[in-house]
C-alpha cells in the first residue's frame, strides 16, 4: 500500500494523528531530508526524495511493502501527491491531507481564506498582471520568484498600496511573519509563502 502523508508546515505537532500512525506502521519512508529528519527513530528503509521523480516512480512500482511518502504541507497543494495520483491513480493510493503552509499562515494572521486565489510561483511563469488585479492571493514561492520579485512586479503595475504578508519558516523554531508594503520588502527570505492583500 502506498500512502502519501501530509506533513503540514514541518513540525510534527502539526501533522494529523492519522499521518503519524501511517509512518509508525510503514516499512519504508520517502521524503525530503528536512522531513525525514523529523523521524530519526524510524527503523525501516529510508529513501530521500530528490529531483529524480522518474526514478522514484520506478522504485515505487516495485514495492510490495507499506511505503509512506512524506509531502510538505498538503500533498495535493502544489505537492508530490498530484504527480503520484497522475501516475498510479487514486485507487492505488491513500492520501492523508495535511495543513498547507498557506492555511497555517492564514491561521496565524487571522486572514480568512474566503475567495482567496491559491497559486504558486514554483517553477512556473507567473502572470503578474493577473496577480496585480486580484484582491487576495496566496502563493507558495521558490528561490527564483520570491517576495522581492513579487513586490517589484506589483509596484510596476501600480499596486504599491497592497499588503504583502510573508510567512517565513512557518511552524519551525525560527518562524517569522511580516506585514509589509511592496516597497518595504527585503531581498532575501528563507522558505516562505506570501499572501497579497489588494482589497481596494
Ligand atoms: C512544493 S511547494 C509545497 C506546498 C505544500 N504542499 C503546502 O501545502 O504548503 C513548497 C513551497 O511551500 C512553501 N512552504 C512549505 N513549507 C513551508 C514552511 N514551513 N514555511 C514557509 N513556506 C513553506 C514554500 O513556498 C515552499 O517553497
């Protein structure tokens, strides 16, 4: 049985009991180094999740054991779950949801998620015009397009009065949350999500 377990933002207290139980019962655990480090006592086989997704899929196809793939946040929100459902079909998988980094940031800041546009800059071209027109957006980001690039694009489109709420290392010991106007955004942030509030 292949299980994809949502890790939440990365702190075990934010994982569901069902996800923790799946890991406890697993014969093999797959995940990023940061996530595997949370299960240092795991006694089964451990496989690091890297950029070689075809290699992972081929390995998973051969498994007759209970394998759990750890997914950051929620597995189906810009996560590995989407790729695994596409490959194996939901009938061959169990997906255990997790708290996405966006949900966590909204909970910490009291920003309601009603009518929020959930998107990502991860490995894709961002439609900054659509972003500047939207009233409320939440984005998972990557190193190429993070808070600074988003802020500059918003300023260039006349949205300098909006708020950027940046959640850095959420759920971790060095978590930080900033409310900034685009002009105040710094060049560098650690792992982050951004909520843009442009409610005119
Ligand atoms: C591939 S996406 C996965 C999103 C994830 N499935 C979710 O539901 O949050 C990875 C991105 O999620 C965001 N992210 C994940 N964990 C985070 C955390 N603890 N703090 C801030 N951002 C986080 C970052 O934007 C990171 O680059």
